[in-house]
């Protein structure tokens, strides 16, 4: 048994022996913990503010993007799950097929994934400053949030990280579920918003790619394709069950946020506390505090979990066999946490970006560039290691083309949005 497996086993025994119902909790985390971690990666600062901003400014008209994201996410996770079963990490495939340019490409996409962490730490710093009035320093808050992220990485044991992330994700989930239950929802308008429609308006197109970029989360595919030594699953259906739970959780939370925001928020620029204002109005001021705590938790776990992808990608691009939590993995993730926090600080000081603007734009940048690259790499990798049926390839290629076309359509829109903010 490997050192990491033995450590995980010790952690598991502790949970089962000490926590009431520990065996059932461990069983659930073992079956669905990876999907929960993927949901936590997705539902960070970007998702909270993109979904709220979309609901406030476009009402229900972009709800159709969420079921589209579900279908695309299922297809892509199925490809990365097959790579996991074969224990063929996606980064290894890219280096093999691009022996000259593969390594710099992978380092580049890893740095691009760090843009999520940049925005998450910016929001986490702002949330800390809001929650602790006497503190009131966003920049110091960013440093503290990065320190929390490093602590998560240094926990080393996969089961513990899953458990922490599970608690944080469901705290966010519960706050919006509670709010939605008390609202008078116009379900006919909600149903009408599920009908696909495209517009040429710059803000609309940027919102579409931002939604796809924040829900179809490409670092998760690198993580999943590399996770077999940790999970030790050899049955594709274990991954499919886990993926379905994680994706369903993500999109359920997403639909809650978008619907609540469409009903309760007014058009205009999103503020740090904006998505939580309806909670305060309906439940009381304490609910706004709960929302900000949930945002803080979600940003830290999303920033850290997103960089888990780079924790695999960069060592693998250098030819190292890397497993979750080993020294190379931890050094890479911690280095990128420090880099992300250090990047967030000058961006807030010297550009027109605020924490919320960063949370909305960074996923859109990743959705426009990193996501299409990852999708077509997945298609190539799964065809190399598996005998894929023609109808499966049609579905995979269709998902890739939707993302590529969406990316091409929104590049100018995204560029103009960034220039306007700067």
C-alpha cells in the first residue's frame, strides 16, 4: 500500500470511529466526494456573481445555457473518466502528441487556470474585509485567504479535503434553497427561459461564454484523468455516478442563484453583497452575513481546488508520475496560490478591475480559450486509448464544436468588455 493510501486509510478509520454515523459519511464521500469537489471548484466567486449578474440583467432568458452546460459537461466528464480508468492523464497525452510545443502549452493553460484563483482570492479578500469591519483591508484579506488555501493543500489527505469541501458547498446550496422556497416563482417565465436563443448584443454574448466557462470547468477534466491512483476505481460507472451527482449539484445551485436573482435583483452592475441582499430582505440581516461566509468558503475552496488541476498538469508536463497530494503536486499548487494572490493585489490597485468584475471576467477568458483547447485534446486522447463508437464521437465532436463556435463568437465581445472595464 502506498504512503498516501495508508494515510487516507488512517483518516478514514478516524472518521468512522469518532464521528456518529462516520461509516455512512465515509461511504458517501467515497462514492460522491470527487463530484462534490468538482462542484466546489465550479461554484466559486465566478459562479456566484456570474449567475446573479445574469439573472439580474437578463432575467430568465439565459437559463437555457444551464441544460446545455449539463449535456456538454456529461460528455466531457465521460471522456476524462475513460482516461482515468485507463490511468492515462490528459497532460501526458498532450506532451506525447506535441513533443515540442506540448510542455509550454500545458504551462500556459495552467497559468490561465490560475486566473480563476486570482479572481477568487480577490473576492475572498473583499469578503473577509466585509465580515470583519475593524479589519477592513482587502489586500491583507487576500493574503489570509491564500494562507487558508495553502493550509488545505498541506492537509495532504484526500478524504479530509473532500469532507471540508462538501461542508462548504452545501452551505452555499442551503442558503439559496432556503431563499427560493420562500419566493413566488413565475414558473411560466422560467420555462420560457429554457428555450435557446442567441443575440448579437455584446453583454449577452459575454454572459453566455462566462456561464459556460464557469460551469463547464476544464481543470476538472485534467484532475479526473489523473485521479485513478488515488480513487483506485477501474469501473467507468463509478466515475459516471460520481460525475452525475457533482454536475447535478452544480447546476441545481446555479439555477437557484439565477432564478432568485432574476426575481429579486435589479439591472445594473453587480456588487459584492448584491446576490445576498434578497436573503437579508426576506430572512434578516444575519442571512447576509451567512451569504458572505458562504462566498468566502466557496472562493477559497474553488481557488484551491481549481489549482489542483495545475498540480497534476505541470509535473506531468515535466515527465513526472504525479499523484494527488505528493510533494510535486503540493509544491506546484502552493506556488500558484502565492502567484495568484500576488497577481490579485496589483490588479486591484492599478487597474479598473474590482473583485466582482474579476470574478465575472476571468471565467469568461478561460471559457473562450482554455475550454475549447481542453475539449479537443480530450477527444484526441480518448480516441487514442479507446475504441470509440461513431455515435459517441459525434456527440463528443458536437460538444467541442458548440464550445469552439461559442468561443469564436464571443472573443470580440469579451475583448470589448475587458477594455471597457480597464
